[in-house]
């Protein structure tokens, strides 16, 4: 498996397993693509004047973006065979084009599910300097090494 397709197996994870920080520079194009991809045409996500009237400095990213950033923070680390079984988020502040955001994740629990599958629970924070924009919780089912 190439480094780009690295896969984490359930047996290799424990509560002390560190995840790398995911860094992303948010662009206006990214914001608009999320609006179009999710058909979320609330004006604050694509109309800067409307967003300013709502108290934002410019357009702000939608819920789908926050969810996908939580997912990507754990999935980029876990690899292509991981399966997201649960995600919950709390949006705490806006993310706007021009922001540099970071995804920080921590392994909270490694355990077997009801069907014996290898599961891992995470807490995730999406931040920009000095501000937590989104707090998330996710569960992944990870593949197991044979033998």
C-alpha cells in the first residue's frame, strides 16, 4: 500500500494514539462549492452583503462543511478502508473564506461493537487561531489485520 493509501488497523490504535493536525486554508471557491454541492442556498453562504447584515465579515461556511471537516480530520488519518458509523457536531463559531482552520482529533475509546467489529471513538475540534469553531464526536469502524 502506498503512503497515500496508508491504512490504520483497529489493533494499532489505543487511547494514547495521536492524530496529525489537519490544516486547511478556506477559500471563497470552497464555500461556494459546498453551497452548490449540498443545494444549501441560504444567502449567508454565498452573498457577502447578506452575510454582513447577519453580523458576519463575509459569507460563512455551511453545516455540511463543518460536518465534512470533522469527518476528514479522522478519515484522512484512518485510511480508505475506515467506515464512519457516527458523527455529531456542535457549531460554535463561523468559518469564513480567508480563515486558516485546523482539525484536532483525539482517540477517546477503542472497543468492540455489538457485532464484534473494531470501533474507535474520537473527539474533534475545528479551530482557527484562538477560537473553537466546531466540536465534533465521531466513531469509525476500522479494518482488522488478519491473523
